[in-house]
């Protein structure tokens, strides 16, 4: 679920021999003993998931940021949603305010033009052995919270424990960092994470994503509270003012400690950022055209084709652009909750997918703008295609008999309908699958032959704009005798029902990156199937998928990562856990001409934190 605006050589390395390493760890007081087999240690400004990071140690700024961008002015953004009731995005309660991620810096910062590389932010240097069995972050002595209090190793430890041990914390943190065995303060500005094994090569990077919270602030408060008390931060912006249900204003921190770091040069150029809330997409669009806010990411094809017109466009006051994206688009789809008995049979799920007429939808509702999604990593080299071969095939053969046989014999393609609007052929195939699954039509209703219960379910939405897409799908389902209904609720209810897995089917986007790893646990792993608030919305609990996730996490190099991701992708697809919808290989964005952005964009498209006012 997303809202309108949510938000080449390695540098000089210091490689220590075993003897040097022994001296080093005695000097910093680590309670370990070096041996002849001790791996080499690297201390560097940044590191990559595989290979070396792109930017050298003396780099001045990311290539997609303009270090000479002028500072000043106000950026106004629009958010479609009911409101917010929390400034704490780290707990399961409440709905967090848009832009809240500006408040807290992380240990490292990812570059937007690499598959997965990070460079020091709070951490001045990052230390790690070749086997990645641990990682140590050396904090920048200049790092400060907004009250001037220095950021120390104790703050990192406190944050990590609160995110992974507090029952009210977002559950994905516990899964994300599950392979951390212990965390140790080496000294006031050095914190070391020791791992349970050396097989999770991504773990140092995802620890780099850890936001660091002020221990001295939260020790006097209940961390699990979800309220509108303005928190103490360390990031480039702080909350200036807010009006619940209406807006929130962030102001740039004038003495922000990290403003001149290479990872931040050319970023955070606006003095203020304002988020205005709108309950309806149509109202938000009209507000944008009237100049009430400055930038709009458009996710509705019809609006992009027909509504971005008028004198402000003819004069060039508003600029329309399609910015290319070279990263996985993820899986936007109708998501089944397979905890429901009605969806447990893959044949039933496959049959329901045949009732969705993408070709008609694309032609009549989307002006032919979209492509059908056929992979969880579509628009990237990580997407499976053709038939499995090489390492991927070797992996899949291990699970023969436990995964759909079509994994080996057919290339996955979602159902197509060359005669858009005439879906009878697909519905006949769906009827046969439902019959094989034990469903029969009685008095015009599809019922289970064994229990006599009808096949009925509800599709839950929060966006009015999706009703015109869902209603034709429901009509096709009714032709099969299926009693499907639509229910639209407000954003807060929707989020809470997702957290509680209280739905039959929703429209949802499962986002992916160019470097899949530990987050796959949160999406598909058995351990997350019944943890409320987890991202395993589907309810998948499959030992084979669990093993495939582990293989992805432990991939030793980029080539293996691609092969292993292909295998996982293929098994997910052939289990028909979702009905794939559509994607664009570019981003539709419109903005008032007072704004400017760097010529080069990130792999993800636009990064508004690099924009400025002319």
C-alpha cells in the first residue's frame, strides 16, 4: 500500500595481517583472541553487497546530486490519506506522519545508482572481516542529536534492543536482524555487531540502515507510545508545526552536523517541507493544478492521459516528465489471504486469476499505458524468464515433487485475453480448474461439493480510484458463480486490518530491490506467517520457500544471487499467491516550474531530497 508521496573502484583499504589485527583488538579492548586463521580486516568509508563500491574514499558527492544546488524556499507536497496520529514509525500502533524519516540519521547511507552499496553517515568508518562474521561501526565524533547531545555507541545499542526486543516495535526489525548474536560497545564511538554465522553477507549492510535514536530522550518516555509528541532527532529536518488531519511542516536544521558529508552534498535543499493531506485523489489533483502543492507523482493512467491539461500546462508553468526507472518494479497485484480456507487450494487461486481481464482494463481504463507484470522482480535482471537452467535449475531440482511441476516445463505467464472484453475462453478454463478443486455450480452459485459452502469473499480497498478496476473483475467472477464483493474503508482502518490479517483479498504492492536479502523473510517466511504486523500478508508457510529465502540471503556473489532469486521468483509465481496486475518502467511526475532537479536520476527515479528551487 502506498500513498501519493511517501516518500567505481573501492577506496583505499587498510588490510591488516593476523598480527596487526591482534594488536588492534587488544588496543580497542575486544574480548577475543586472534588466530592464524583470523580473516583479513577492512576499514573503509563504504562497502558493497558484492564486489567493491563505486565511489572511492575521496569522493565528493553522489553523481545524481548537484553539490551547487541553492538552498532555500519551501517544498509543498500532497498526501492522499485520512491523516496521521503518530510521530513514531517504529511501533505497530498508529499511523505515522508523512516525511517522518527525515528525523533520524542512519549508520550508513545507500547510493541510489548502485545495486546495493552503502557509505558512512553516522559511521565515519566501517570495519569488517572478509568473511563478514561481524561488523563494527566507528561513529563520527561530530555526530549530534538536535539538542547537541553526542551520538554514541550506547545510543546504537539502545536503539537496536528497543527495535528487536520491545513487543510493540514493528515486527520486521526482529526478523531483519535475527542473525545478530550480540552487540558490543567497543568504546564510546565504536559499536560491534557479532553474527551467529558468516553466511548472511547482507547483514552488515542492513545494519547500516539502522536509524539511531537518542537513549537519553527515550529512557524518560515510553518508547511504545504512538502519539504526537514531537521527538528528538538527528537528521536534516525537524518538525516545525503540524495540524492533525491537515498538514505537517518540517524545517531544515540550520546546524545539521552532517550537511557537508559527501553522502549529503546536494541533498536537503529546501528550508521547509510541507505535507498537505487530502482525502481524495481527485481533490488532490485539482489542488495541485491550482498551485496548492508543488509536485505530484501520478499513479492513475487516465488522469495522466486526460487531466493534466489547461493553461498552466500550455504556458509551461507545470512540467510533465516520465523519468525512467531501472530497478525492480515489484509486484502490484490482487493479494490472496491464504489463511482463508477458500483460498488454500492453488487451483482456486489460479482460476480466479483467469477472471481478471488485463487487456480490457489496459485498453479501456489505462489508455494502453501499462505492461502486464510477470515477475516479482519485473523490470530487472532478477526476473525469471524462459525455463530454468544452470545453477537455478540445479537448485530447483532439489525440490522436485515439492513444488509445482510447471516450474520445470513452462515459462510463467499471467493469463492473457487477446479478445479484450471477451473472456469466455478464460472463464471456461477457470470453471474446469474449480471443478477439479471440488467446486460445483448449484442454482447459479459456486459451492464446495463437500461442505456445501459458497465461494464468496470480499475485496478490501482504501482508494476510490481502484473501484473502476475491481468492479469489472467482480462481474467476471459472478459469471463463474462466485459471490465477490467490494468494501472501501478509510486508510487507518485499512492499515489496521492489514496488520491483523483481517481481509480476504486486497490490492497491494510488494516492493523489491536490486539486491534482495533479509527482507524476503518478512515477505514469505513461515516464521512471519502468523506474526501480526508482518509483511507476510499472504500467509505463506512453505518449507521450500523458506529454504529458497535462505539461499538468496547466503548468495556468495552477484551471479548466484541472480540465479537464486530466479528460483524463488519462479516458485512464488507458480503457486499463484497473487493475481499480477501491471507496471510502468518509468515514473510519471508533474511539478511546477519553480523547481529543478539534477539531470541524472537514481535507479529508482526521482529523489526529491536532491531537488531545489531555481
